[in-house]
C-alpha cells in the first residue's frame, strides 16, 4: 500500500506508479483512479507529485496539454496543407491544358493563314502563265497531242 511510504521520501513513494506524493504533509497516498485529477481536498495540484518528484501535478498537466495541443495543431495544419496541395495540383493541369489548347489553336490558325497566302500566290503564278483553269478566262493553254 502507498501509505507505507508516508513520512519517507518522494522518490520511494513514486517508485510505485499507483501512488501520489503530497508535499503539504509529506504523505504517500493511493492515486484516485476514479477521478482523472486528484481532488483538492486530498492534495492541491501545486503540491501533488506523480511519476517524478521534480515537477508538480499542475505543471505536468499544463505540459501534457501544451504538447497534445501542438500535436493536434500540427496534424490539422498538415491535413489542410495536403488538401490545399491536392486541390492546387488538380487545378493546375486544367489551366495547363487550357493554355496548351489556346496555343495549339493559335498555331492552327496561323498555319491556315499561311496556307491561304501560299494558295493565293500560287494561283497568281498559275494565272500569269495560263495554268489556272478559270471560267472567267476565255483563253486557255493549247496543248498539242
């Protein structure tokens, strides 16, 4: 039982993990398992020690709460960042595809324009040498057979 270690030392009391050391009256008591925190009627949190003697129960609770809070916040930030990256990576290919489609369309239009210009030049040359079969031109090239 933990009461056997009363009036001895904190280290001897806390060797048993089910014990709680109270510095107000130097007593070793059983840890109240039914309640998460020991009630103040048993021992104030600033004078209670559990696990180690060099940190009081109040500071232990604050330290554990801060560490747990940091872990939760970092998990939340990681999840939000990952979701943002996924959403961003999904939207980028759409933008990239649109940009490529616009460039492809511009190149196609430029190609059609150049093709039309070449056709006009070739038609002028054919017309000049009488190779163009126009219905407007009554004269046509005479070929010997």
